[in-house]
């Protein structure tokens, strides 16, 4: 039983060492190219995310202003007083024709 475990562990170690030994050795130029590709991909992702955020902020500002305008148009001010009515025109006074003589009110 113990020999089977040792055999399995030994086989696993041999297999792992073979896999590690077959790893491809990369040149300095290949490593630099991979690193550059990773950096470019990261830059594009960040740039795309920033553009999306700008567009969303601008769209949100437009929507907010439109909603405020609609709300202003549709609301009725409960404290708004009606306009004062115009003053009525003064009627023409007909002057009565006075035919009596003027007398003093009090006699001395």
C-alpha cells in the first residue's frame, strides 16, 4: 500500500518535471512584445471605460434638465393669485340744470 503511494508521488513528480522542462524559452523581444500588448489592452480598456463614463454623465445631465423643464411646465403654482381685474370706467355725470337763484343759507 505504501509502495503504491510512493509510486504515484514519484510518477507525479516526474510528470511535473517533464512539463516544466518542456516550457518554451522566450526571447527578450518576445517578452517585451507580450508586455507591450498587455499594456495596450489595458490602455484601451481604461480609455473605453472613461469614454463611457463621460457619455453617461453628459446624457444624465441632458435627461435631468429635460425632466426639470417638463416638471416646471406641468406644475401649477397653488399660491399664484389671479390677475387684478381692470378698474371700471367712471360713468358720465349728468349735470342738472339749475334754475334757482343762489340765496345765503343763514341770514343775520
